[in-house]
C-alpha cells in the first residue's frame, strides 16, 4: 500500500470498480490507506480477494464485491449492497473497462457491445445507483476514469476513443444534474499507463516513442493516477466538479 500519514478519508465508504489490478487496485489501496472503507469490485473473485488481502495486511479496511458491473442490475447490486452494508456511500470510482484495439474493418459487434457495456453503460448505471445511495445533505464524490484517447486518438482505437470521449461527456452532464445534491462528478484522463491489462498493446519501441513525446520524459504509473483520483475524492477538491484532469506528463497539449 502507498505510504501516507493522511487519514482524511476516515469514516468514508468508497467503491472502486475494476479494483483487481492496475489503476483500480492502486486507487483502492490508496483510499484505504487514507482511512476509507473500500469496496473492492472486480469480475474475478481471485483478483478481488488478492486486493482485499493486501489492504487488510496493510491495516486498511476492504470488502470483497465480486460482481459483474456490465449490467444495470450488477452495478446496482455492487453500489447499493455496499451502501446498505456500511450505512453510507461517499465515493464511487468508475474504473472498470474492457478494451480491444482493432482496425476499422475488423471491428465486430460483440467487441463493441462488451466495451460499451463495461466502459460506458456501467458508468451511467454507477452514477445512477450512487446518486440514490449518497446522502442528500452530505453528498459525495464520483470519479470516472476516462483517457487522453478521448482527446487525441491513434489508429485502431475507434471504439475506445469514442467511449472515453463519451465518459467525459457523461461526467460533465452528471455534474450539472447532481451538483444541487452536493455530489461532485469529475474524471481523470490518463495517458498510456503500464498495467497488467495494457501489456498486449505495449512494446519497448512504442514505449520509447511515448516517452520521447512526453515533456516529463517518462511513462505514468498507476500511483500517479491513484493520487489524482484520491485528490478528487477528498475535501481538498471540494469546489471542483465537471472537470476532466489529464494526467499525462504533458503529452496531450504539447508538441515536442
């Protein structure tokens, strides 16, 4: 778990989808280290258990939620079940995704449907359920994981780029509607982050080109993204909503 003395999230309850590895796991561990009780959601029970065990071993509090959030019913079971069990819900991190990069001619209906169900529709259902679960006065924070692919696109990414651009739109629209209930909705847009799930789309040559184009001269890490999500989840960002924070080392808006 990331070392920190910051316990600013003590007493709060968070749900992180896709928390079995990568950005989701790093985020869940960081939120737990800051005092939150964290619901660990992933489709694979073994991934869920591994993250829960790691958090508990570091002295944090975590609850296993092995649930398929690609359907409205599944997402509602995850969100409302945690809220009912803990008596509250304060933070939702919509991180789960399933990704395939394909040339236009090879895109199949089943690929589009699965990517939409997990990476787009699930965010809508998560926001809907969280708005129901969050206290009308206390409010809460919803953080959606988008991508710089929603701003700058590469070949073979028609579906992924479209979905991530849509996540940004969902974020702004939800913030406009839910702000009156003190629910803040923001998003993070990472650049290419090395994770277990991105290995098939990375190689040394491609990583070298990405690093060369990045002003900070390195690839981002899962901890870079987790820290930004934790900031958006906490009180230090209490007047921020409808924002998309690019966490990309400067690659999106520079040309080097």
